[in-house]
């Protein structure tokens, strides 16, 4: 059985370079595209891309539908199948414009990678996954030990993720110079911090409670005074690994190196929530917690704009659509309260039509920005 095709390898390298440099995709997205194309090649016995036929797309769909997820032992999720088909569709559309391929592949050929309409709707469906509450996060912090340096770091990591609202990859790359505990500010400098889309973000600590914030400030003070960390040292240093008395590698305190990615952060979150007897909530879910908290606490548009901006959003609609969706139980409660009896003439007359018009226009203008 053929293992590779030389011409395919050359054009794949060009495509992956295009994704990195022209489309500016993250490395994880590029890796996903590469893995999907490799899987498609395997389904065609590594046939030449220039001999593409729509039957190959149909066969690839069947392969994905029959494939078993090794982690769960179940068929691939519709969302997983959808993302892989879209990756192949994008590749074929690009291929149709390349010299040596455009005479053999048509743009319309890429449409054969579309899933069925029903499968597409299932894959894109939003499933309610309520974020952790402040009480649940406090419970996690309460049961986390803090005797060793590593334990103190892990506990401070949970607290800082909520206090800052920063994404996990940004947190993994933060240095002490980026956090000012006295002013309660965070400077996510995209030149040094791995922010989403390399965006520089100025923010301050979210008011989630002095008990949570003190975990963060105590940790920052410990790094500077006890461990003598400097401004360029990490806020959350990676674990130092050394050969122990048993002759095996084991944790030996903290290094002065940043985490290379957010994998260790997610592992710490998983273990912390499991230890507290709670379901796992990933670091990003804390941003949803903050988004909903902002809706509750903001008394006017300006306050919510500040809260949204503190999450790193230029547009408040991003906060509302990404993190501000009501849970189904809230939806039911609010809709049930909107009875005919609740709409009184006095209530209608109390609506400031001019203010309402200004609010609508503001949303429209932000949507155009």
C-alpha cells in the first residue's frame, strides 16, 4: 500500500504555508488541516490530488461516519465530522486555483464535502453548558491545598483566571511585569503574551470578591519576596522536573520557565474541580461566568461596555452573543413572567422612546464597526 505521493506532499506544504502566512491561522488550526488532508489521502490510497473525483469525497464521508473515537469508543461526533469536512472543502477550493490543478478540479467539486443539511444543523447546534458559579469556584479554592509551592501556584491559577478573565494561553505566557497588583491592572502585550489573534489588551481585575483577589495578590508577593522572581519571570512558572530518590523523574518545585502551552493549565483545572466533587469546567468557561456577571451588575450601557472591554472585546455584541446567552431555565422564568397582566398602560408609558431609539442605534453602529 502506498504511504505517500510526492506531488501531494509538495502541494500540501504550499497549502499549509498559505494557512500560516496568508490566512494567519493558529498552529493548532494548521495541524488540524494537515491531519484531515492526511486522513483523506489514506482513504484514497494516497492517490494524486489531480485525479480527484467526487466519489472520493463521498467515500471520505462514509469513512468518517464509520470511524470510532478511540477515547470514547463511540462514533465521531457530528461536530468533529463537520469540522473535518469543512477543512477538506477549504483545501479543495484552494487547490482549484493552483497551477496544474485548476484544469482538473472545479470549485463546485468542493461542495461534495458538505454534510447533509440535518447533520450540519446538528453539528452547529448550541448545547447549553452552564458555566461555573462564583460559589462553585469558591468551593474549588476552599478545598485546594496550599502547603507546597506547586499547590500554591495551582490555587492562585484558578483565582487569577477568574480575576483576570484572560484566556489560558495568555495566562501561560504572562510575566510579572505584565501584572500590577497595586493598580490591579494587567497588560497583555501581544509582543510577549500569547493573546488571541495577537491582540494587545489592557484590563483590570474584575470585582469578583476580595477573598478571591487576595489569593492572587498573595501569590504575586510570594513570587517576588520569597522566590525572588524578577519582572521577566513567569506569573505561573512551569514545574521543575528532576530525578528523585526513587530514580524516576518527579516534580521538584518551580522553575523559572513559562509554560509552552495551556495544556498544564487545563490539567490543573480538571484535577481541582474533580477534587471538589464538581464537574470539570475548562478555563475558558470562566469568561462565560464573567460575561453573565457583567449583565447582572451593569446598570447602564456605559458600565456594560467597560465590562465587555475588560474581557478584551471591542464590540459589546461579542460579549452578549458569546458569553451573555441566558440559560434555558432563565429563559423559561423570564418568558413566564411576561404575561398580559404584566404589561400595564403605566408600564408602557414609562418607556423612554428616545432612550430606546438611542440604544438601538448604538447597537447597530457597533455592529458595523
